[in-house]
C-alpha cells in the first residue's frame, strides 16, 4: 500500500512499503495554520513587537501555581541562579521558600543567542563558525523544542518529560544588555523617588525574557549513575520490568522528535529501593534537556548525533507487548498525528523567526520517524534495531493553491554524515 493509504482513519503509516514511490494518490487534509488555543502550551507569548502578552491560563493548575509562586519569589528578592553546566544560559528558579521549582532557559541566551553568557561558546562561534552548532536544527529555537517535546510527551501519553511551557520572566540575574540595565535602573529610581505618582502606574524592572520553563523534578540522578549501579546490583524482576517500560517510552520520545543530544547525562532516574514492592513508586524516568530536537532534516554532514542509549543493554531487548499495545494505536491514528503536528505548528509559530516551509520539513521528519517506529513495534524489533532502520521523510505536496488536497511522498535519506558514532 502506498502513502495514500492514509486516506481512512482505520489505516496507518505502518502500511507504507519501504520503496521509493514515483507517484501517490491524494488525501484530503484540512489546512490548520494554528492549533486550537484550548491546548495552550504557553503562559506568555511573544508578540510581533517583541513584548510579552498578558498571561494565558493553561489547563494545568499546578504549573500555573508554580509559575506564579516563582514570579512572586523574584519580586521578593529570591532570584534565579545560573546553571554553569551546558552551552547556554539556563537558571534554577526558586519559590519564596528558596526551593528549586523550575528550570528557565531564555531564548536570547541560547548558544546562538546574542546574550549567551557562556564566553567559551562565544569564542567557539567566533573562531570556528563552520564547526559550531547543528546544521540540521533551526538556530535559536531550543526553547520551543523544549516545549514541543513536552507537548509530544503529553499527547502520546509517554509521561517521561517534566511539564515544560513557554513563559516570560525577568530577573536581574539574567544576562541583559547594558542599555536594558541602565533603563531598569532609571525606572526603579523614578518609581522609588515618586511612589505616589509614577510608582502607581509604572512597574520597575528589566524587560521579561521569553523562554522555556520546565518543572523541576526532585530525587533524580543522572542515568549514567544508576545504570552503572544496576549492572552491579540488579533490580528486582518487577522493578526491572517497570524500568524497561519507562526506558522504551524514552526511546519512543527521542525517536519521534529526533533528539540530537541524548546522552546518559541528560535523562534522569529516580530509584528508591525501599519501595520495591510497588514498582511504579520505586523507579521513574525523566527526560530533560530536549532543546536540540525537531530537526528539519536528518543529520547528513559531519556528525550523526546518535542516541547514546542505543549502546545500553536495555536497547537490545525487543519492545514489550505493553509498549506496543499502548503506543501503536496512538501512532497509527492519522487524526491524532495530524492534531499533534497542528499543535506543534501553533506553538512554533510564535517564534519571531518561524518559517512555515522549515516547519513543514520538520513535520516530514516526524512523520518518517513515526512510520519507522510503528514498523518496529509491529515487527517486535528492539530499540537498537529501530535506530538501524533506513531513515526517511514523509513530505506533503499540495496539489494547487486552491486545492485542499495534499499528496504524501516518502523519501529515503541519500546522504549520510562522515562520522557515524558521534
């Protein structure tokens, strides 16, 4: 069956044969330039003028309360702390009790951001521009990638990514230009000098920064630490089975979003041996640092950016029946996949540098990844075998400006990176 087999909701990507299709039929698709705002993935969006809108309430009361508490803490002088690891400016955000409640990553402090505080990355960019960054990713969209990974995780019910959304925050510990700092100092002086006039109508402070805010998870350690420990002290059978299921969900997430930066130091494991009688309480997994995902093409230049979990022993175990029965119906649901892509479009379009054509290329990679994942689940393959499958994209071609129908064409990767293991 060709890609045109997607016509009915009862069919799926998995029926597509692995062959280059010279032509395909068309299927009817409703053009949805934006996602339903009932699925708000942002609390404060960036307008075309570069300012933050008023808060848009989400359907997650816990997230709303956490963000409100963090903002109140900043107003009370409990400021975010910069995280010195990593290649961009990111911050631990605290509540008024000084407890870490989230991680904030501003857009303009990303590796390509003009306010990135990591001078080593600035030097890298200036001296070795040809080796800086990932050519398959859209620059300065890491904050959207973080929120997009959370959206994918939620919509497919994987539940391994801490809740992440796009917000706007301001703090003196963030990296600002000298002009912004001078303006804020002047406004603060004016409001303090004339509290009964200017103070009532002008809010002192620095301009808010747009970025991703991820809920902080406690009790977790790097996967590398626990994986080594589990090799020395094997888990109880029931706990080991639970961990394998969680690992498979991590694999599915990374594969769908084509994460180009998944090492064993940026996914976390929480393990409490004393709760071995209850596997779900005993062990859990958190996929953090998802800012280098959603490429618009598969890596095809110098580096392959492999999934480093593929070298773990858990990756050699075939996908479980539980994962297949839970996830496969979702991935085979054409309507659900289309809804998810529309929601991603609705999220990504708020970035000032959004390009519709590049997003369509990102979507073509996602469709191809979903096709491969469905095939692997149906065939009972392992995560290791999954990443060894031929890479492809499923591109959408419109039949005309006035037509509502589109054709899907699958294309295999015909160019591969020079280094395959890094």
